[in-house]
């Protein structure tokens, strides 16, 4: 019996029939990434039911030198949860670990297994008048473990931070099978290196997140959503500063949308209409929220803030959503940009960030730079101005062949954008992580000192390179 | 010429007469820690003038195998910046690196050298209507680099977090002399491990912080300070929850003071008087703040919150400071507890934390536990209830000999307290760090898995053990 066969038998013995399978029908759906860009092979799919089983399974893998690819909801954007094509690794899913371990409503904390799905978590805490202030498109499949491993973002980062800011405590299984348990929330704890911070965002390359203690906030009492027309992205930034100054605690979202994107969305959604009578070069979508106790004053305060902005010439026109339906419609315009632009033809999409204060200059410099280097392309930037997070799309020239352009000129376009964002002190991955997609670019453009540190830490904590090889850390696996 | 003599000559050549000295008169003052509990020896005192000089100096030390003890304001509480008695190491001070590199008022960010003193930083940013929301007793000497290396806390952690939460970017010199530069603030950046988080709180054992980019907030418009009498620490916690629910954005401090501490302070400060007509078993000191735009409503909102608390029987009596002088007086009572208790005789002080929600039970369990095990002692707990951070003092029995009791029974008292806090899922060092003082206790009581990770990371990033040996990481140096 080969070593792999022995491993399979021992894994099945350890995890039982529900916990380990090599059945292609069961395994196959999890071997392709969310965007359909990567397809891998695997020895089998492990679905342990507890942290203890994860630990035992990791020890077994270590004994047989079998690499492990951890997977949550398989909704990542960079192929970070897809095994390579060698078929030598095993897929480790958190799907069976989906229990809430404890929920302290007073302390506003919930401890849950890694496999809990974000939307279920939202529903669970909403029943008690609380909320987890992080949401994103894939919430119906994204798991707590995956959100932590990728330090996920979303639309509420401006006010509440990324997943890192929601994590009060963490449990993970390390490469040697040890269980790192740091679930207890301590607001002050200076007992050495903050190891949980190292695990957050490490994409399963340093440890497998098995549970987390998450901070919760009171539910929103009221929100006010406004759509604003501005002359330029610089004016939008001035408006952002104005709201940060006069409504710092209420400002929950500040998105920018160029007219071209609005145009595409209106063409894409037959029932949609532009929020303002006139059209302006740029639009801002602003969301302000208040706790229940302070809801009464929110609309009044917002109106006062807008009056102040008008006086200072920080906007051309604005409309405050009259009700929740209208508010949802404003957000629908914003959320439909990606599909609307995709409908226009081949495009390269880039999830990048620059310092918030440099974002207007960056956008104004980057678009003509790319369009000049690649005649016929059209650059579009939209997204979270408040976070300095630009979704930078470049549409292919007319007549470009879908599927071909992306792999030829499109790749060159991306190289240029990543070089430019690096020169501006920004990040080639604002939200989605590195995974398989950007590992070469990270190696090419990353700070050699930081890359060196990453490799050292990886080698120290996973000396055999068994955890998610080929992902994130350049030169590993 | 010995190797050390060669090193001294080369260090003097590299850093110049202002940058390197072996003159005992100049060096001696920096060889004793703030509390006077540790005294060390050193080859010499290096005071580089730039990051580049720090990097060159570290390389020189590495060549000669000379350990380096980084030092900021030398106001740490755990001997973390004091060299050992061997005299084999060199002291590296940040004193000459005290420039503000850039200050972006709009973006509310300041980039400054590690040697900038906290109080100077406060004054600098206040000129522009901003504040760094972190302060502590040693602000006149504590440096930015030291605050980051120790992840300092203070009285505003409840609302604004520890130093970690203020750091937007970091620059540090690593053990191999490389400069890790990550000063640019990016709200979203998922390019791998967050290495700056690893450096924060590492007490100079993984790298030497040379500069930081810090987040600033708008200055406070108004504050309201209240003194409240409660029946028990449990009632205080209920009151805290009430304020967290109805004034979540305004609540900036929530301290608890047992009557014994108030009594000691009133005896210690001849001009002080108790804020309330009657005396109660426990007191809470509550601070609420508002931005200038929202100042007008703060007092009214506070009064409404107190009325609600009265109705729910969450307090016995309360007084809101009528003016700033009275507010300062309330805080003076709180800040005088440590000296007032010290004046009563020998005592052991403990900087510990437990989960906020367990703090009332912990205090009620720990005091009788300690007093029963050590007859004649008196346990006192006060401090930051909102952070779960208890200052736990144990007064010696009558007749105990100062200087002797602390080193005999006092040590046993501390062992018992650290064991108990560990059992309760708490931290043996909430604010002050580990340094030399608590390294043995960390080794004895720390999670072996976490200690193992710490040692692995330390060995990976400082394989020769040259950075602050003998501090923090058990078993290193």
C-alpha cells in the first residue's frame, strides 16, 4: 500500500465517513475557485467536526508530508483556497464546524466556529439587537474562518475597520498540530507578541483558524443615505473631510462613482433612474448612521452638515433618500457597477489602495497614464474613497476578443497599474489578498525587507511548508 | 586591541562624539530603570541621529556580536530598557531622533521619529486642533518608540484602544540591519502578514522602532466628568453597560474606586474632599466627551443618561462636575490612589486584566482569597473597569518591614495573584509589558503553545539574539 493510500485510510479512520471523502462527486465542486480561474486536484476532502479533529488531522498530514489547503466558503477572489494541479495536497473544509460556542449579549461578544457563515451570523446577532459591522457580496457563503484568514473588508471599513478590527480572540491549529487558543477577549494584554494579529490575514499559511471571538455593536437605529453630484474627485475628497469633521461618529460609508459608471448602470438596470435631475462628472454616495438612542437627531444633523457643505461650495447638488426604499436604490446603483461594466465587454479589474489623501491625485494621474499606454482602453475608478480603496477597471478597446484580451494586453495593463500603485505608496491588494493570483506581483513589487521577514516567519512557524503551499508567501511551497 | 575596543572605536567613528559615548557621567543615569529596581552596565551609549545611522550601527553590533538594549524615555515599569549586569551590551537611545517628519492636518496623521516625547507630540498636534488619544503618567519622558515597543495603554483605552490602535505606519531597524519601512497609512492593505503588528509590543526584541505614522483625532469640544456612588462593583458594571448602550460614542473613561482607596486619598491630600455627601462602598468616575460640533448637547444627554440610570437603580448617588476645576479634582482623586496607598506602608502592586464582564466576580473572589492566604494583608482593586484592567494592590500586614516584606511574602502574594488571574483567562500584564520583571512568570504561567510560537518568531527574526536579550521572550538571551 502506498504512503498516500495509508494516509487516506488513516484519515478516514480518524474523521469518519462524514469527515473524509475521496468521492469525486463530493470533492469536485470545491476544486474550482469562485471566479472560475483556478482548478486544482486533491487527495481528498477533509471536513473535521471539531478543533481537536483538525489538530489530529494536521498531525496525520505532517506524518505523511501531505500539504493542506484550508477552505471556508470558497468565495475568495484570488484562488487562495484552491489546491494546485499536482493532486498531492488535501483539502480541509470548515463546513462541519459551524456552531456558535457562546454569545454574551451584554458584553457584545460571540464566539463561533470557523465554519459559521457570515449571513447566518448576522441573523443570529440581529435577533438580540446587535450587529457585526462587516458585510460583503459573498456573505451567503463566506465563513468566519475565511474572513479572518483573508482579513476581509467590505463597505463599512471606513467606520469600523476590516475583519482584523472585529476579532477579539482567535483559535487556530498550527502546522505542528498544536492548538493556539487565544479566544478570551482582553482589552488590555501586554504579554508579548500579538500572535493573533500574525494569523489574521495570513491566508492559511501560518495556521488554520478554527474559531473566533468577535466584537458586536448595537444595531443601527436609523440611517440616512445621500447621493451627491460633484465636479471632481478632489471635490469629493473635500466633502469627505467636511463630513469627517462635523459627523465623525455617524459617517459609515463614502463611495465615489464617476458619471461613466452611473451611465453604465442605468443602461444595465432598466428600472433604475439617476438620483439627481442633472448629471455631474462625479457622484458621492454617503451613508450616515445613528444608534437608536440618537436616531431622532440624525436627519436634522445631516441636513445641517449638507447646508454647511453647500455654503463652502463642496458640492453641486445633493438628494437625501426620503425612505429606506430610496436608500436601497442608491446603494443598488453603486453595487451594480461591477456587473454593468462587465456587460460592456472585456475588462481588467484591480483591487488596489493608496493613502486616502492621495487617492484623488492618483485617480487623475492613473487613468490618462493607462489610456495613453494602451490606446483604445478606458480607465474607470470607483469605490471606497473613505478607505483609499479604488476599484480600478480598465475596459478593453472596441473589438477586443473576450477571453483573449485579458490574457494578453490585459496582463500588461495590470502590470502597469500595479507598478504605479506601488510608486504611490499603495497596495496591490486592498481587500482580496494575494492567494495565487498576485503572488508573482508581490514578489516583483513587494519590499524585499518585508518579503524576507514574511519568509522567515513562514519558515519558523511552518518549517515543512505544509500549510497552503504556493499561496501568499513568495518563494514558499 | 580587544574586540570590544575595536567596536568602541568603530562605533565612535560611525556615530561621532555626540552619537557615541563611554563617559560614565553621561551613561550612568540611563542604567537604572524608572522604578529603581534594576541597574545594569554597558559598553557605551549610542545615540544615532537617523534611521540610517541606527541601521549601520546595528550592522556594526552584529559584526562584533554585541547585544543591543534599545531605550526611549527610560520610563518603562518592567525593566525592559535596562541592560543586564554583564556589561557586554550597548545601550541604544532614540533621544537624538526627535523630529516630526511630516504632519498632515487634513488627513489627521503625523509621522515622527521614535525619540519624540509624548508631551511634545501632544502640544504639537493641539496647535492644529487635533489630539493623540493616548496619555499616561510618564508623558513628559515617554517616547513614541517606547510607547509602540511596549504597546502602552493609559486612561483612554476604553474608547480609543492602546498604542497599537494609534499606529498607522511604522519604520524599524531589524536585527540584520535592514530597514523595515511601512510608514504609509493604508486603510486597506492585504499584502500578507501584518508585520507591523508583530513589532508593536515586542519590547525591542524583534526590531528597533525608528519612526511611526500616528492617527490623530479632533480635539474634544467638551467633557463631562461625574462621580458616582454605587453599592458594589457589580452595580458599577451594570452602570457601565447602561452608558455603553446610551452614550457609546461619548464614553471615554470608566474607573472604579473602592471606598478604602478614597479614604486613603483623602488622608493623603489635605485639601481634597469627597465628591458626594455620603460615602459608598464603591465609586465610579465617568468621563464623557463630545466633538466641538456636538458639545452643546453633551451635558443634556449625560443628564438624561443619569436619569435613566436612577430609574433602573443603577446608582446610589451621583454628582456631575460643575466646571473643569471640579472635573480635574475628581480625576486627581483617582490619580492619587497609588501614592496614597504607598504612603500606608509596603505593598505589592499588580497590573493585571481579566475579561471586562468577569472583572466584578474576579475582584470579589480574589480579595478574600489573598487575604485568607496571607493573614493581615489587605487587598484593594481599582482602575479601568471599562478595560477589565484592575490595579490590584495588596497592603502588607501591620508591622511588616518595608523593603523586606516585598521580597519575601510579597513575592508569594504576587505568585498567587498571577496564578488566579491566569485561571480566570486574564493577563499577568495588562499595560506594562513583561520586560525583566515578569519573564519568569510568563514562562511559568504562559500558554506553552504561544510561548513556543514566540520563541520561533524571535529565533527567525533575530537568530543571533542581539536585540534586547533577556527581555520578554522566555528562554531567549
